[in-house]
């Protein structure tokens, strides 16, 4: 058996677990921790029960079990098995069970003693998923109260093990060396105005021509993978193109991670699923887009949406390491080298940004009415806990004291988010159990039945699909239906829309325009739908998924529902009112009377007068519920917030002007701006800048101007706005002649952050981008100047620009000025 770096520290880990219950193991990718630790512990005297190895992803769980079984010379499902939501292989002989973090959470909830379990290994804890953090908190609680003999091991690929040791009361982390071959990093940049798949496809073709071995490309999501695959359809016959993401069939996933045939090269287009826990045989090249797609919970909108953003330094380091697992490798990065330092260091822990309603319900079932009573690396915020508690109260899942209701216990018995679990339980009472289970699967497993907005169409397609994944999903739906004791056959007219409405009552929406593009929801949010969709002809929709801004989110999935069904489901919520309503589409307050369901007016009466303070309060609530994007921010105000975010990285005294911080302090700065206003658009843009200045304060403004000035003034006297949101870091665009005479590179943040200089010709055309102006003068300037003299002979192109006079004039204009 191949000896891996982890084998050097296994004796220390085994010894630590002989005398203590907890340990922390830090082992970089390639060390072998995922497949070597559990088998090494199996023969210890204290290990009389099973070992549970937690994996962050289904693909990684299955691959780890298969690899351990292969090393043991056994089939999967013998001594070593796995369990995921859609698939499992285990038997009475299984001693090592690899399972996903969500499966473990459900297991420990059902069996807090963890009977017949000797150890739980938390793999890849540095990813900080909510399920992983919560699973560890529950395991520590169970260990303290019920199972002092239970061994817990946190395994991380980064050097953040000290915090885990302190949390777990464990000795200092045991650190293993990684196994990695030399890696050549090539920063090739990208064209900002082009689609990422165009640049990725070009980089892949270049890499295949320049380097040897298989290739792994990281893209943010499935859509980008598919578009990149289209652009690579004409690769040579000796190249096999694979996709790798969570919604693929297991067979396709196995093909992507298996070695290529001897006469073939493999290209794998993957999401972040390939960053950790997996070894892709034969990969010697990595092409990294530098982007990641992560779930972000919009508390104001009440939805979780996927956001594409720059990957963290930790993530791009993990990605690069894939090229050096089995031999020397090459990494092509689609950004400039200097931009790496501006990437966030780590991905934020999910608990800081997630909807915590499921966590609160699980804690209530556990017997803890406030999750902050458990042990956390990063405790949840008070605002997130209160928001989750309100949602559970609206679902009748908990009572006013935070205890689970019978309905809440029924919801918790289903391994689903509370909204979907509530839908299944409530639908079962109506005889729609099978339909509700169908909807839950379609919303949980992306890609089933296609990606159409119309859930009814997707359901019909899925029922006829014959793939292994579709069959497994149908089995999952049956299990969920059985858990809820739900009867009834799927297919009744309007049942899918009714089920979606039960899960998302605040997203039931009514059409606002003739073409079906604009919709208003019960919760008050405006939705948008492709007017070419067949659903655009409906009057009412039950909306399940949306994406985009609070003012006009795009509908991703929905089903039709008629008004009578809406009234029968939510009759108790229909009110006769004479009140103010906020319209996020116009940013205005309307005073109307009539019958309404939430923000949807079913029958409208005449206007009534409202007091100014009532209008001000309604505008405040509108901003609080729908986000700061509704305010008329000027370009200068937006730039001020961006500058503050940049400067805060160097000076902690600079106030936080993020959306979350401004919403939290909204009562301090917004009411004066709303006095006498009836619409948000009536706020003077300059007033918003003044409010921000007030929050920053005089000293803060001085520090901000010093660390992140709004503009850079050249020696020629021209002023250039600094773009602090540029991908490569703070950037200015400037004519090269304006910088003559400079022999040190301009910088901000007290010299700690060099400006990215986008140098242009006299006609404003780009000629060079640099973070080292003196190096440019001494290096490629001579070639640039030679070319520019032919194109722009009227302008100066000196041999030694560092000692030349800066100017924005032609040579003749400069001579005339000198004579005058």
C-alpha cells in the first residue's frame, strides 16, 4: 500500500484518542486523511462500535467509501459503506459509514446517544457548512451529557485547527504534511466584457497545447459548465470532455473522477464540488475562473439565492493543489497575479449568512430553545435567530416559548427545510401527499425534469425519466410521503400550485400587467417572469424560487393556481383594511381601502388620507423589508460606500457601510431624509451622501480620504476617479503622458495597495495595464513608445519618461505655452 504523509502522524492521533475523547487533525489536500484515518482507528480497544465519517458532499462521500473499500480489498457495503440522501450501500457488517453532514444531523437527532457508534470524524471542517458546524455542536452536547466515551475528531485542510481545539477541549492540533508536487502558476487574466465561458474555453485550448496530462477547470455553476462544453465541442478525438457537479447521475460523476484510457486526455469542467475531498486521477492541469457560486440568504427578502462572486484565497489555493496531486502540474488563473491578494482570505461560515429556521427547529427538538446555548465556533447572530423564530411561529412549528408543537415535530421528522416539510405535512392532510413529495424533490434536486419555470411541466417530464438519478429521486419522494403518512395520487388539477402555495404563502403572486412580465406577491415583493413563458398567461402563480434584487426578482420556478384555490387556502389571512401599502416597484406609499391578501388587493376601495408620520413609517418599513437598493443612491454615494469597504480593511475605525450595517442603523440616518416625502425617489441624492458622511464622522472622513481617496491627481493636473470595485484592485484609467516624471508607483492605503494603472494613448485607447510603473518605464516602454510615435507623432514619447515633464498637450501646444 502506498505510504501517504498522514501515516506519519497516525500514531500521534491514535495515542491522543487513547487518553482523550477529542482530537483535531490538520492535513493539507493529498495527505490522505479522508481515506486513512477511519481504518486506522477501527482496531483500537475503545472502538467497539461503528465509525461515522462525515463528508460535505454526496459525491465525496461515495468516492471516499469506494476508495477505502478498494484499499481494503472489499466491495462497498461490506466493512465500509456510505449513506446519502439519494443513495446508500451498507450492511450489517458495515463498521465505517461515510455519510453526508445532513444525514448525520438527522441521525443524532433521532438517537442522541449515538448507540453503537464509537467515533465521529468531521472531515473538511474548514468549509464551515451549517450542517457541519451544527453536527459538531450536537455531538459535543451529546458527548458532555450522555456519551463521555464518544470520540470526536475534527479534520481540516487549513491551519485554523487551533480554534477547533479550543472549542472541543482538545490538545493542540496534530499536523500532517501534505503531498504535493511542484506547481507552475500562470496568471493569464481575462477580458472583463467577455463571457467567462469564452475565456475559460480559450484558456483550456491553450493549456492543452502547452502542458501535459488531464485538465480540471473550475467554473461557478452548471450553466457556465454547459456553455463552456458547447464551445469545446470540436476538441480533438483524443480528448474526453466530462462535466462534474452535484446534479449529475453517479455514473457520470464516476466517469469524471476515473482515470482516462491510456490513449486519451481528460478535460473535466467542474463546480467547487471538486475543490476538496476528491482526487481526480490523471489531472496535471488546472484552469481556474476565480469565481464561485454560493448561497446567500437575503434576510430582507426572505429568500436564499445563489450569488456569483470571487473565490477566496483559501479556495483558489485548494483548486491549484489539484494540479500537483500526482505529479508536477500547471495552473492557469484567469486573473492578474496581484489581484490574488485582494481576494477574501476564507469563505465566510455559512451560519453567518444562512436562513436559521431549520436550525432553530432542530434545536427545539433537541431541547434547546436558543441555539446559542450550544458550543459554536461562530455563534449565530441575534437577528438571524429572531428572524428564524418568526418564520417557525408562522408555520405553527413552535409555540411562543420556543417549544416544538406537534406540527413542528412532524415537520422535523422530515429531512427537509421547514417550508418544504410543512408543505408535505399540510398537503397530506388535504390528500395531496404524493404531489407534495413530488414538488419537494423537484425543488431539492436541481435538474430533474429539466429547468423550465413551470413546475407542472417539470413534474411530467420527471415521471417519464428512466435515469438512475430519476429513479432514486422517485424513491426519495415515496419515503418522504410515507414519513408524512400522506395519501392521495399526484396529478389533480392545480395540486402542484396549491402545494407550492402552502410552502411559500408569501410568494403567491398576482399578475400586474397584460403581458405577464410583472407580478406582485403576497409578501409585497415584485417578481418578473419571461413574457414568453406559458405561465405568463395565468392570473395567479404559486412561486417557489426567485433570483435577483428585492425590487424585481426573476421567477425561477412556479406553478399556476386559481383565485378560488388561493381564497380557500388562505381565507383566514384575507382582511378588510383601510391602510397604507408600500409599492417596491415605485418606492411609494399608497393609502387604500379594500380586501387584501397581504400586499395583493383583491378588491379595492377609495383612497383615504394618511398622516405624514404614517407615510414616513411605511417608507421606513418598505426600505427595511425590500432593501436599500430602492433608495436613489447617487454615483458619489455608491463610490463612498465602496471606498469605506476598502479602507476598513486597513483601519478598523472606518464604519461599516454595508447593506446589513446600514439597515441595522437605519433609524439613525433615514428618518430625517423622509420627512415630508411620499416617495423614496423624492429624496435628494446629495442627502444620502450627507447621511453617510454623518455616519462616518469628521475623523472617519479624514481617515477615509487618506486611505481611499476618491480620485488620483496626476502630475499633469488631471484628476481620475479610482475604481475600488475593479477586479484587479483599485484602478484608474489615465493618459500615459500625464504620468511622466513619476519614478515611484502610485498607491493608496498608505502605500500598502498599489493602484492598477490602465494607461491609454492620447486617443483614449488602452496601451498597457501595470502595477509597477517604474518597471514599465525601464522595460517595455521603449517598444510601446516606438509604436506610439508612429501613431501619434504630435505627442511626446520621450526615451526617459521618468524624468520627462508631464503634459496633456501636443508638442506644439507645449512649445507655444513655453513661448507665451
